[in-house]
């Protein structure tokens, strides 16, 4: 048993079928949590669950679109009939590249629905259960929450809201023993990044991977495991004094670029 054990904890992880959410799901299960993955890509979620189960640990996959309140409520009500939720990880999110002129109304609505309303839906549905045991909420913000990034108008808008929702929830529920924090990753090497490079820079994949790596002063992208380990600490009892905080994990992007 480690210092950051999650033994007997029940965790909901949205977007646990891929990238950062998958690493968080595997890490939490290794530390003894029962993991509920809510992902609209049910095949990917099932794949994560299979990996967890083959290691002798506990997880369940639920097909869910976090932007659909009815869908979120049905799943969380179903879970809380038999279990109390200890941890909610709002990780599911989508990206968009473009400045304000390139963002169409439908793009803005889509980013709002998944990245903002999705977080609201999952928190609103989980709060009654989280209140019972003094739970933890951890949101995936971004460096784009607090600094200007080129061509990320809609994404930055949505991640700014994730940061301020974190403060609001932390304040409103501190008396209920709920801690709420967010993390702000720089570029992390996930299938999303590979897909972005393959789509936008065919034939120049290696060159672009290196270029994107160097935008972090530390000279590389983060790994999903590095993100999952910070999330593990923040959701463990060892972080009991931490609430209403935003944690950069960005290879120096926000504070060291240009210095
Ligand atoms: P990813 O694309 O690899 O995985 C996202 C997962 O969320 C997928 O399994 C997808 O099916 C699921 N998902 C998407 N929309 C959903 C919806 N409406 N309902 C349910 N599930 C949905 O992404 P990732 O790179 O691992 O990013 C995870 C989170 O971290 C996102 O919120 C992202 O904005 C944030 N983030 C990522 C990076 C990065 O560099 N990868 C940096 C900063 C922040």
C-alpha cells in the first residue's frame, strides 16, 4: 500500500477511454479505487476496463455523452443507488484550432457543450453523493485557461470557464468537506496530439512533433503518466489541505517562456 492509496474509494473518470483519462483510470485502479469510466466512445472505455481487470483491479465502463444532462444523470443515479462517489475527475474534453474569425457558431456551441456544460452536468449530478463523504472534484483545465495561445479562441474560452468553475465549486462546498481543484497541463503526448499532427501536417509529422515539443521550455511534451500522478496526489488524503487551487504541469510553459 502506498502513501497515495485510494483503497475503498469510488472514482468517476470522464473520458477514461483515451489519453490522460486512460492513464488516470489505470493509476487510480492500481491504487485500489473502483473506477467508473464515462466516455462516449464505449469501445475505448471497455478497452481501458479490460486492461484494469486483467491486472486484477476493479472498473466499469458507461457509455455517456457528458454534454447530455439526461444521459449523465441516468448513469450517476444508477451508480449512486449502490455506491457513494468519493472522487469525480472531469477529464472529457475536445479541442478546436482557430482564431475568432475561424470559429463558427456551431464550433463554439460544441466546445461549450462538452468542455463547460459537461463539467457542470457531472458536478451537479455527483454533488449529493460527494457531500456524504467529503469528496474530491478534479477538473482538467489547461495552460490556455490563463495565458493566450495562438488560434485557440473557443478552446481557451472553455478552459477559462473550467478554471473559474473550479474556484466557484471550491468556495460553495468547502463547508460540505468537498475539495475542488484543477490542473493546467501544457502539451501532453496523447492520441489527440498525434491526430492533430497527422491531419494538419502530413509528411512533416516528425518535424512538427519536435517543434511542438520545444514549445515547452523543458524541451518535450508531458507524458500521460506524469499527469495521472499529479491527479493521484491531489485526489488522495495526502492533499487534504488543498482546495480551490490550479496546478500548472507544463514543463515551464506559463512562467518560463521568453525568459
Ligand atoms: P483524448 O482526445 O486523448 O481523450 C479524450 C476522451 O474524452 C476520449 O476518450 C473521448 O472519447 C472522450 N470524450 C470526448 N468528448 C466526450 C463527451 N462529450 N462525452 C464523453 N466522453 C467524451 O484527450 P486528452 O489529450 O487525453 O485530453 C484530456 C483532457 O485534458 C481534455 O479535457 C483536454 O482538454 C485536457 N488537456 C489536454 C492536453 C494535451 O496536450 N493532451 C493539454 C491540456 C489539457
